[in-house]
């Protein structure tokens, strides 16, 4: 615009002098003066307006996120503006695009900015979240230390109130079926969406029937001090363990590499990137682990045990009761919720950073909606929130 201004200035001067020297007699002097004044005035106004825009930038204010104020004229963007988490979780990327984008990780371990690591709570649900009030209480007051992602059936329309911690935390979803690869795909979709926020460091997969057993301070402390990621992973003989292995996976996965473990995991960012970026194991598990091989109990467990065994605690943080037998674990309702019940859950022993501890589970499942009321009553006394 400046070079245009210069040209205009020269053009504006030239005709005036030419008029004076050769055509002065042909044109009335007043008209010449009027033209010159007109050009000078026009230039002045345009320069003034350019000046004022520079010093009083016009701002677009997004109605939902006041932090996204940007000047009208694009300034070179800062790192901060590039790593800001997306304010809207809805996007138009398909899985191929999403996983590609989310699998990029910096090779430099030091962050060149102040980063408060967050816990990503990822809810894999069918529809409603009956335990919402309990999670609300668990999370309230800890803003900045966590983020929430919800993957529900695409047909389900969430209606959380604008004050809820779950409001607008739904990600674009697809149908996920128990024991099928679509279940692992939903988990990868949750991980990928959560990875887009650079501050997320720990990724916890939960269901609608899960509850927290301690307050967020304790959970945060436990995760941030752990050397390992919590992916249940063990080598089990018999039909439900090694029996589900298909020899066509060799030599990528041999029988001795085959692992089984709980679907419900808590992993660090590094492992989340690996899972999202995997193109090696995915086709093998998709082709050769179909029901009665339940892929969500084997894929990530086996892959990570081969690739990064030294980063795994090989146990899950989510308590479940299989003691009643059958294909599904026990569901707890109103009558089960007592202080003694939670004392029993807390009486296990396990290893934490290679030291024995009785704090083995931070979450538990499966709880029926009828358990909510007694849980809210016990929460402050038993869970500390
Ligand atoms: C996503 O879109 C890209 C580009 O159009 C396409 O190549 C890819 O196959 C799509 N992936 C899926 C899972 O639909
Ligand atoms: C499986 O066995 C083959 C042959 O012994 C070996 O080359 C391959 O590395 C093994 N796979 C893994 C994951 O250890
Ligand atoms: C978890 O199991 C792997 C073998 O699959 C082993 O290498 C690793 O040391 C185990 N982790 C811990 C904390 O014991
Ligand atoms: C969290 O729970 C622990 C143990 O119950 C308690 O000592 C601590 O004060 C609680 N922290 C908060 C912030 O409520």
C-alpha cells in the first residue's frame, strides 16, 4: 500500500506541473487548484487511516474463548498461539488425518515454555454419564490440571449444562462394539484428540461406570511420580490368554510375546503417541484378533510389551471384580456401597516404582446408576473429595 501511495503522489504532482506549464491557458486555474487539493486531501485521509489502524488494531473477539483475541492484520505468530489447545473439540478430520496429526511428537524433551502437565480423562461411553455429579465433585477447583474427552455413540446427543465440566467435551465419534477393532479405534480416537492439547501428559481411559477412589491431589501425585505407565499386561496360559493367539501374526508377534490385560489403562504421552501412530501392529490385530479374541484386551498390551516393556507397570489402576465368574465383571449397586467395601478394595498390595504399596487402584468399576447417591454421601469421608 505504501508503494501505491508513492506512485499516487508522483502522479498527483506530475499532472499539476504539466497543467501549469503547457495547458495553463487551456484550463481554468481554479479547476487545477481544486484537483490538486482533492488529491492531497485524499492522500492525507488514507495515510491517517493506515496510521490509526496500526496503533488501534481492530480485534475479533470469539464469543466462547476470550483468549483467542487476534489483531486483524496477521502478525508473525508466537509459539504460544500455535500450541494453544483447540477451543472447539469438533473438527472435520477423518481418522487417517487425525491420527497422522496427533502422532507427531517433538524429539526434544525440554519444553521451551512453562507447561503444567495435565491429566486427560477420556470417557468411552455409550450415552449418558450417570456418575457425572461424582466426577464434577472430584474435578471442581482443579481447573488447569485436567482435561476431559467424551466418546459416545454418534446417535447420542449429550445435553450437559454449560456449567458442567463435561460441557462441549464430546469428540467426533463412531460406533464402537465390544471386543471388536472398532473399540480400539475409538480408544485411538480419544487418545489422538487428547494429544492435540500439548499439556496433556497422562491419558486415562474410563467408562460411564467408573468412579474415582481418591481426590485429584492424590491421583495427580501418584501419576506424576510414577516411572511407569499403567497398562495391564500379563502372559496367561489357557484358552482366554495364549489360546487367543493366531500363528499368522508371527514373526511380528510370537506366542511368547502375546499379552493380555485390562482395556482400562493410564499411559504417559510417549506411549499415547506410539499407539496413535502405530501402522505396524494394527493390520495384524485387525485381521487375526477377532472374537473370541477380544482385541481391546490384547492389541495395545502386546504391542507395548514388545516395543517398550521397560516403561510398563503391567498393571491397571482401575479396580474390577471378576470373582463372581462369567464373561462380565460384577456390577455394584446401592446395596454394595459401604465403607467396608472400599476398605477391601484398598487392602490389595502391589508395586509402585518397584516398592510395595497398598495404594494400587485409583479408580474402580462397574457401578450402576443406583450407586450414585450413597457414593456422594461417602465421598468426603472415604475418597477425600
Ligand atoms: C481420510 O481422507 C483422506 C483424504 O481425503 C483419505 O485419503 C483417507 O482414506 C480418508 N480416511 C478414512 C479413514 O476415511
Ligand atoms: C519372533 O520370532 C522370530 C524368529 O525366531 C524372530 O525373528 C522375531 O524377532 C520374533 N519376534 C519378536 C517380536 O520378538
Ligand atoms: C513388565 O513386563 C515386561 C515384560 O513384558 C518387563 O520387561 C517389565 O520389566 C515389567 N515391568 C515391571 C515394572 O516390572
Ligand atoms: C485429598 O485426600 C487426602 C487423603 O484423604 C487428604 O489428606 C487431602 O487433604 C485431600 N486433599 C484435598 C485437596 O482435598
